[in-house]
């Protein structure tokens, strides 16, 4: 599965796998795709350093990438404490009341607030980048549009391609003007932050808008026939995130969450501001229902909501409070019905891709069903 | 572009074109697709008879179809007057106030309430069917799931294939159990009534769920690369509705509405209950904003909302009240940027489909970008 972009990156298949788990990223790269590690949960640059070393030791020189969450514009002189102070008391009470209603205890003295979403803070992201540029990463992706200009320049000086996620053609054009190399067109059905435009419509729009920049199709892709569809839409590769959450290598550390993912159907996600303050697709849970309830206080804007709920999410995960337990995931979750190694998932993707393309060739050639 | 289904129907291309306009339906069938006329606006069976005769005279024996809006379960003994009586006065006042705010006059004595949505009434739909079965239609589609069992049996006795729209795999399975022949998997991005699941995810889900029944992919399809994507997802054909609204043959009779459609981007639609009471994608307008305003009374359930707003929509159209003027249309509206004959649109679809499949073959074969 070769495109101009996959050749440029030296990968066998134009499949880009986003994941928060080093073992998944390494396995994707070993399988011939490009594993992209999400950096947002690494508040400690040392831990990121160790995990990138770990990936490198297991990919045998095959390329891999890093995904950061970095706003293009710097907010000068604002500390985490400043932002914390902007959170209304009523919202803090609502968090505690919701947790109490489900009997979720507080964290113990030894518990870490592991999923704290602080990666959006510019200083945290910059510390992550210092670590990243010490490693031979092939791709730097940013979930919040283009990184700041100096970061793009620094990446290019290291020979690193820069990718930015976009939910509309207008945003994609703005990203392209900021000097990035690849646009990830993230459709409505995708897990995490999404806009309203579905992958089927968004992908060709973005391809035309930023031509000749390469575009990756993201959202709703979890099978070989969907890879074929994404590439048919003009993309030079596909970006898959959800699918890896139920692989053997994924370190969710939560049997209850894994069980929920395996049981969920395509209709069991919701695009909600409950997680970060911006609309992000995730499992629908009692937690998202509480935030989306018109009688509740509703989510705060980014970045307040992320800070407000960080500890609560850690508590929900620590105690596996099943009704509240969720994760960002796309509508493709309906297809994730068994735990398997990354390699088995990847083999099925490439096999079904080949089948879908062969069938399409017969349809176009007039021999299908003849 | 041949699939098992297109062979069975005797059409050259597996492209199904839904349209409320006879001239568009005839042109689609002439171009080698299957034109499907929407019957919902024909309150008068005589007019439908004339228009089907007209289509037949212009398709030279090529197949065409009819789309009705018929609930699977009959509501016994309920008249239009009974339903009218269920509409709260506050909602009637809200309609008048919204029209008054935009200076929309009442209808004159000679004006017909042309777009009255009465086709959902069982007796109207049955009168339409009596007309349909007098014509050699190849396909009977129903927008509200499977038609009643006796209608399916009658269609089959005439050798007519029956199709039903579905927005989820669960609904598709129910439709299949009702004995229909084709499922139209209608994705979130489609115009008209839609569910939440995007075409990219919905199509393969429905294909697997109803196998071996053939599935048409609907929603977000307006270009040859999107046809390739829809077929890559396992569909045996594609169902396009929005794209034809700006063709030369479309009889919108409203320069203002045509101008709005040509100017709209993919982000200018909304999935709203303003039109029928069920979520339907349409142009976002001051009218949909008024109904979706949390401070307003909000839409009534189907079929009340359709009856409530029928005359108002006729007035908005009669006087071309631009800010209020809308129509069901999918996110693909962003691609509709010029008025062209159906044949030109169709030629571009098949040409770009062939190109997309050829590129995909090079990607799979490892020769793309080499």
C-alpha cells in the first residue's frame, strides 16, 4: 500500500497509527505502518524520554512519530494556577456530587493523577519537544492545528515532517499556510476532537484545498475496506487511532473499560465537551450524560474543563467506576469486538484492503457479478 | 460500473439518483443510472400519473424507480384533521411570529400550498402506490423503513425490487426481516432524515448485518471518488440525492434558493427536527435556527411538525424569503458550485470514479508515486 508520502517516509503501508501506548506504536511501526505516540499524558519529560528510547529499541530502525497537543499561539505568562483560579466553585461541586452519586472515593496518598491533561500547557509541550528532537522521529503531529512557527522550523531542521489535524477545509488551508507538510483530515465520526463534517465529505474537500500537500483521512477507519475508501477519497494515507485500544499491546489497565469498548456499538459514542471543553468524540457514559444534561452546569471552555475534570477522571479510572468510565474513541468502536495483537489487526487491514481494491477493480472493469 | 445489483436492474452504472423532479429522474436513467422520483410532494395521484408517464416517454425503456414515505405500521382511523387538532396554539403563534419577523405575507387566493408534506399519510401513499403499480417501475423505495407487508408483496408480484432506508445496522436488519430487497444505508452526512452514524462506518456495518442483501451507500456522495469510496465499503451501488438539486433539469422555481445552494459550504447544513419532527439534514437557515433555539418552543414530533409548518414553508418559498429559505440537502452541498445538465454531472462522476479506482489500483500494486 504505497503512496508518494509512504515512500517519502520509508514505510511499507500508508497506515498511520495514533496511540498513547509505546508498545502499540512500536508494533505498528514493526508491522510496516507508522506508529505515532501521543505525548499528551507525559507531564514528565523523563518518562517520555524513556518511552521513546524503548520504542526505538523495538522498531529496528523503522520510522515512528510523536503527537503533541500544542496551541499555535502562546498565552504569555499564564500558569496552571491562574487557570485553576478561573474555575467556578459550582462546577467543582458538580464534579464532586457526580462522583459521590456513583460512590467514587478520593485518591489515596500513593495514587498518581495519571491522566492529568496538562500537555496542552505550552511549557509542558515544549519540554516534550526537547525530548522528541533528541530522538530520530520521522513525524511530528499536532492535535490543535499547526505548532508555533519556531517549532515547525526546528522540526524541519531535523528532517521531521510536521502534520496537523483539521476538521474543515478552512482550517486545513490555514495549517498549510503555517508551513506544515501533512494535513490529517479528521472527520465527524473520529474519536477525540472533531468537527461536524464527516470523513466522506471532508477528505476530498481538504485534498483539493491544500493540494499538493498530502492528506491523511481520519475518522471511521478501522477495516481494510475503509482504508480503501479513505485512499479512494484522494488521501495519501489513513490515520487510525481507536482501533488499537483493544489490542493486546494497549495498556489501558482497566478490564472494565476494555469490556465496555469491546461491547460498544457504533451508536454508543457521543461528541461531547465533557473531556476538554472542546467537542471530542468518546464513549457515552453517565459522566458525559451528566455534563451534557441541560439541567447541569455544562462544560467549561478549554483548557478549564480539562483541568477541572483531571483528578475526577483519575478517580473514575482508579476505582473502575464502570458507569462513568470512558475514553475518547470513534464510531468505529462497533468494530472492536475482540482483543488481538497489533500484528493480527494489521494483517487483517492489509488483506481486506487488497480484497476491497480487487473488487472495486472488477466493478470498474465491468466483470463484477458477471 | 457494474455490480450484481446493477446487472439485475439492467442499468449501466450502479448510481441511484433520488430526486423530486421528473426531468432529473428521466435524465439520470437516460445517463445510465437509475432515476428515482420522490413521490412525497404528490398529494394528487393524477399529477403523479402524468409525471410517471412523462418520465417513461423520455427514458426509452430504461428502468426508473419511485420513492414513497410510508410508515410500516398503519395508524387506524386517524385523519389529517385529528392530527391538526393535536398541534398546540403556542406553536402556531410561533410560526406566525417567525414569519412576521421576516415580513413574509400570507398566501394569495390563487396560491397552492405546493410542498405540503402529506405524503406520510397512509391513504395518500396508497393512492400513490396504485399509480406506481400501473407503471413499469423497477424499484420502490421507502424513506421510513420497510413498507407494509402487503405493499412489499404487491411490489414483488409486479417484479419490482423494494428498497428501504436505514440509519443503523439494527434498523437494517429489521427491514431485511420485513422482506425487502435492498437497504439504503443513509449516513449522518446525508440530506433528509439521517441518524448519527457516518457513511464510512455505517455502510460496512449494514453490509455485514444484512448479507447477502445488496446495500446502497448514501450520504456524502457527490463525486466519482466518493462513489469509489462507497463501493469500496462493500455497497453494490450509491444513492445520491443532493447533487441533482442544482442541475439544469431541477425545477426548484426559486433563484434565491438555487443561489443559496450554490454558495453553501459543507458546514452550512444542520440536522434539525424543524422540517418534519424527525432529525433531517437541511440548509441551516433563520428558520432552522428559530426551531433549534433553546428559548423557542422547539419542534413537535412527526407528523405534527410537518403539518404545522407546511403552509409556512409554502409562504417562505412563494415570497423567496431568503433568510428563511431552505431545503433538505447533505453536507455534499459544498461541492455543488455550478448549474449543469444532469448528463454533464453524470459524465464527471463516472470519469472521476474510473480515475479514483485506477489510482487505488496503483496504490495497492505498489506503483503509485514510484
